[in-house]
């Protein structure tokens, strides 16, 4: 029964794959809760600093921070947040597809692009697409650390301040719930009124600055863009673990279906071989 032996080998192989996918599903489920707690803990700070930046943008028109100035550079910067590892469904594919559409739209206007890659998958995509990568950071692990992220993103912000790019966009996957993650491309720079506006407030805000408006706003807007990028990385990590858990659960279920089908085929093949042998025995006895 050469065919039966081959089918048994396939069943054993799929069973081993099923054990791996089941283990990966359980690991992802364990990491998912921690990633979601970390992401939710960072959201209030990001939302509050965005609100304060919005108020400051309307409260102090006599001082214009470099992040609010518009230049005429013919290049656009992208901070692309992806995962370091695969096996997480279409998570990276969706955000990179959205980025590709954005690049095509900008190319029709005659602008070039340069990027900062956070994660191996985005870095590989940039290299394949021949998009200049001015900075990169990979292998962040399961916990995002701001000190590892600040260096690469500062390169992009310095490029904007120096007039080398006319705008900066942040590309990442936003966590909606365990079953849904949404690719997002949002503008970071320049910090126009539309970008900073988080709600329709009545009236205007003003603050008393100490020691002076320039020092306060400079530090605040630096923390503002850093907080948004950190939040994007935290959102992406929570999305990664959720997507991996769902993908591995689907793979485990599919492996179970394949095993059931292979066992059915094996039993049919075995039964056919037994029936054939019995027929040969009966035919031989009748001939005698």
C-alpha cells in the first residue's frame, strides 16, 4: 500500500503543522492582552496632548513653530510602521497597499518620496519599491520603547525642518477590536489647523507661558509628534497579536479539516485494497 503509506505521511505532517499553529495561537493570545492594555494606557496621553496642541495652535499666532510652516520641497516623507514577523494575516499587506495607493496619487503630482521604516516588513517593501529609506528601526520586540523610536523619526522631522520634505505622513494599523484592524495614513507635518483640530470647541484658548512661549511650544510639539508615533507603534503591536491569533486559529481549523479529509481518503483507499484482496481470494477459491 504505497498510496496508503504516502497518505499517512501527509497526515503526520499536517498534524505536526497543526501543533505549531495551535501553539502560536496560544502565545499570540497571551501577548495580545498585554499589547492591548499597553495601547489603551497610551491613548489618553496621546489624545490629551493632541487637544492641547490644537488649543496652542489657535492661542498663540505670533509664534509659528517650524512644524507649522509650509515649505516648497518636492518630496514627501512617510513613517511606515509594520511588523518584524509575518504569519499575521493581511495586516502588513493592507497598510502597504494603502501606502502604495498614496504613493501613486502623489507621483501623478510629480513629487518623490522618502521613508522611515519601523519594522522588517515595511523595510523590505521600501527596498523592493526603490523608495529611499533615510532611517530604520527593527526588532522592537513585544514592548515598544520610545528611546529606540526617537532616533529614526527625528531624522525625518529634521528633514522637514531643513526643507527637504514638504509633509510627513504616518502609516500604521489602528486597533479597532480583536477581529478588525484598520490601516491608517494620517498627516503629521505640517501641523495645520485641520490636522490639530480634534473637536469643535466654542471660543478660543490662551495660556500663560513660563518661561516663554517659544520654549513651551517647542518642547510640547516635539512631545506631540513623538507621542503620536509611539501610539501608532503600540496600536500596530496590538493589531499584530490580534491578527496573528486569528490567523493561527484559522490555520489550526483548516489543518483539522485537511486531516479529516486525508483520513477519509486513507480509509477509502485501505477499504478498496482489502476488497480487492478478498475478491482475488474468492476468485482463486472458485477456480480451484
